C-alpha cells in the first residue's frame, strides 16, 4: 500500500519540493532555513481564516522575525474534523508496527535537520544554541524513538474472574487509543514539549492537533513539514499556531476532542479542566507550575552542589518548569555557597544565543521579561537581600535579564512562594540539626513538581525522598530527566505523567471483554 511504499522509499527521497507552503527564509547560524508560517491541517499548509497572523519577535534583538498564521475557532474546528476523519480512516489502516516505523523515520528526519531545528528554536525562543541542540532538539528526538519502541508492545491482560459453573469465562483487557487528542504547550521548550506529548499520543494510536505557544510556534511548523516527509497520513498530526484564549480554548471546548494534554501555568490549567468537564468530560492531564525546593546540607560535595545549584536555577535562563524555586542552604555553609555562586555568575557569558560560548540568552518574550523585573522589585520591597542582578543586562538590546540572587528570603515573602520562571535564585538558611523543620518548609508550597537534596549521607537523602511531596526527587544531581522516566507533578503542579511507560496510559483507554463459553 501507499504507506508502506512511502516507508520503503527511505527518507532521502528529495520530496521536500513536493510540500508547498508560504514561509520565510531564516538566515542565521551560517544557514538559510525555509520555515513554514501557515497552519498545518490535514497534511497541507494553509492560511488562517481571514488571513489573520501573529507577530513573531526575535527576543535577542526585539525585531519582527516573521508573521505566522493565527488560528481561529473555525480553523481549530477544521483541524479537529481532519483528525477525527483520520482516526476513523487512514490511521486505522496503519498497524502498530508501521506506526513505530513512521515515528522512527520522523526521528531520523529530525536528527538530519537538528542543526536547522536548533537554530530556529534559538532565534525564536532565545534558547542557547548548544543547549537547544542537546536538550530542546536532542531530547525531542529521543522521545520519538523511545515511544516508537512502545507501539507494538501495548498489551492488555487476561484476568481470572469467577465463572458461573459449569460455564467458563475468559476476561481480557484491550488498551485502545482515545481518539482525537488536543495538545496545548508553553513556550519554554517549544519542540520538546510538543514531542513529549505527541510522541506518546501517536504511539498509543491517536490522532492529534497541537496549539503551540503563540510566542514561538516555528519549530512546531518545521516539525509539521518533517511529518509529511516521514509519511504520516493527512490529519494524523495538525499544528495550529494561535492564541490560547481563542484556538486553545476552542480545542478544550470541542466535543470531538476526547483528551487534552496540557502543559502551562496553574491558573490556565484550572480553567482548562473546567472546560474539559463542561464540554464532553474529556480526559485531561495537566503539567503545571512549580516552586521546587532544593535542600543543601553542609555534608554535601560543595563543588557539586554549587554547580548543580546553579543549573537548578539558571538552566535555560530559568525558563524551566522544574527549576529550583527555592534553595535551602544549611547555615554552616551558606556564606561560602553564596560566595561561590556569585564568583561563577560574574564569569557567566551573556549574549547572542547562537554564539557557541554563550551560557545565558535572552528571556523568551517581553511580557515575561517585564514580570521578572516586577518580581525582583517585589523581593526588594519585601526586604529580601538582592545580592546580584535583579535588572536588565545593562547596555544590551534584547530581553536579557541579569542572573539574579536573593538571600535572607523569609518563608512568607511573595518571592518565596511564587514561581518566577526566570533566572532568579532564592536562598534561605536552615539549621542542620533540625531536619524536621526544613522538611516542613520545603513542603509548605501549593506546588509539587520537583525537588532536590545534596548530602553525602544516604539516610538523610532517602528520608528526604520519603518525606518530600513532589513528583520528581533529585539526589546529588538536578535537571536529570530522561525520556524513559515518568515526569509530572503533585498538588497544584497537576496530574498525569509525560514520558516513560506511564505517559502512554494518559493517551489510552482500557476496554474489558468478557466471554462465556
Ligand atoms: P500558560 O499561559 O498557561 O500557557 C500555556 C499554553 O496554554 C499556551 O499555549 C497558551 O496560549 C495556552 N492557553 C492560554 N489560555 C488558554 C485557554 N483559555 N484555553 C486553552 N489554552 C490556553 O503558560 P506559559 O506562560 O506559556 O508557560 C509558563 C508556565 O508553564 C509556567 O507556570 C511553568 O511552570 C509551566 N510549565 C510547566 C511544565 C511542566 S512539565 N509542569 C513545563 C513547562 C512549563 P498562548 O500562547 O496564547 O499563551
């Protein structure tokens, strides 16, 4: 059949010329990259209703990069109808193993285009290129490969139930795809958030539409082009750049969407859950905000604690959902810890994210940048001690925010409780002989996404892991995520897992079949 023929042709068929779209040529990183700027619905690129567009701004220079189609409610409906038709049509003809092959082929194409994708991500979102290559794009490719492997290993159970003698009974379960899934993602890791969700969703046999964050939808559109080259049937994957309040809301409200996978802020997550309930009681999973505690005991390897403590906050310019929102440092090492952090910060290279020596790029967009300024002003007004940064990088165009450190932060301060989502380290002291009290303080947050502890004492570390109320615990490391390990929060950080085998369950339903014989 056509799909198998496409698969056999290999990925180097030079078919890119067959995909027509309106786009722009990004000249950056010594490359010229064609990037689509239209909606991607039912396998083709097309304009939004009434030709509406979004302005895409380059955060490094605050200049207009391009205009991208902005989906309306009617466009969202068009995408849902396409996904619905594909789910009951062409996608049903594709066997689980063929699905895995398509996903592997897509991953290969992403790998072949990884420098292009990383360049686009860097220019669009301000991600440092070297990090974009390794994490934003690298982990996206890993996710597609990991979930491709699951496609033909999704199995039910046979279950011994009580028969009505003399008859026998066979009861078994089937894991079935849910149908059309809506995916809504934030701006901090645009392609990676898409991949974490979509790879699990597609592996489970669903069709989908994604509404990427309006500030940086470009890698999602380049990805859509690659999905055509990989041979995905039309309608299986649809990409709808647009506004959350309009296109996103339309997806959450749509009666033909059976599942919503959301990553974003807690307030929007709460709102979306209500829409899911009110529309058609669609299943939803929510990966929301965090204010993750990192506890550093005096008996740690201090070099390592400083290195990981820095990256727990400043990784991806703090636009990292599991970023350590609060550091509790044991009083005996507090001053030395702060001294070493400041020493490292003074040598941190801030600048063009495409430059290979840059460690810290611009924040994603202006509204976020402005909120960070406000966050720091609040901290100062509350009486926390601002020991570094807290302002725009002097004399630089672009949304460059100084890596920032606050000490003497009291538990009831705004900056101790609220997520900044930026490069702002919030440090408080604790007394090492009173572990109960630091555990209480670490857990006294509405969030429960991640956490970390640094200590050489294995009992202390395991006690921390037992007692902390968070979905992820790092011991003597931070930010160590992997596509095979489940990821997701507790409390107001949401529910449902991305990644790992557990993520598949978010995109499947269990049917129980009972036969008397
Ligand atoms: P949000 O403002 O919540 O936006 C997330 C997505 O939801 C965007 O695509 C947004 O569209 C869309 N949206 C907004 N209103 C909507 C509505 N009424 N209906 C449907 N969709 C709607 O978050 P953000 O500012 O982009 O991202 C930052 C937040 O995400 C932080 O709190 C961070 O902690 C969290 N985050 C969590 C994780 C995990 S794994 N837990 C990972 C990354 C980020 P627009 O493009 O129009 O805004």
